[in-house]
C-alpha cells in the first residue's frame, strides 16, 4: 500500500490524538503504510473474529475463549468476575448471523438461516 507522506502523518496524528500506545499503534501503521502483517488481534478483527481479537488485544486479557462461539460452549467460560461469558456477549449463528437460529444455541444443530422465534433447538422460545 502506498500512502502519501501526508497520509502517513495523518495516521500517526490520529494515534496520538486518541493516546494509542506506540507498541499498539506501530503494527497498525506498518500494515497501513508498508503492508506488513501485524498478526494476532488485528488480523482477527479483519477476519471478523472478535472473540479472538479481544483475547489477543492486550496481555492482561486472560479469558480463555472456547473454540466455538455457540451459547452452550460460551456458557461454560467465566469472565474475570466469575460470570458466564454469555452474560456479556451477544451470540449469533456463525453462518447466518441470526440470534434465534438453533446453531447459535448449539454448534451441533443445523443453521436454519432464520430469525423466527420458537425454532426447535433455539434458546429463544415462543413468547406470549
């Protein structure tokens, strides 16, 4: 990627404006300006894997995310307060993105590509 000198300076000024630490900003800068792959959290964000991005964003993030993001797997993991990760995470089907899809509840179930309430296997039942 070829950025002009103005653009390179703008990137650095943005990091400084937001008080981004240099050790965190450098990989972003090197990726944007020179095309170097930064790895870890940044690549996870590009891959839309935010659980991995959070886990790798800072050394103090010690939550051991499960390999699967379904409700059943996420409910087994506790955050730093001892609460299930499902209390602070919006869980959707990895295939269709719907929260009521049965696959968002259990990765062993098939994706229905539907957000209709009351689907068999979904934790979202019918509401009256």
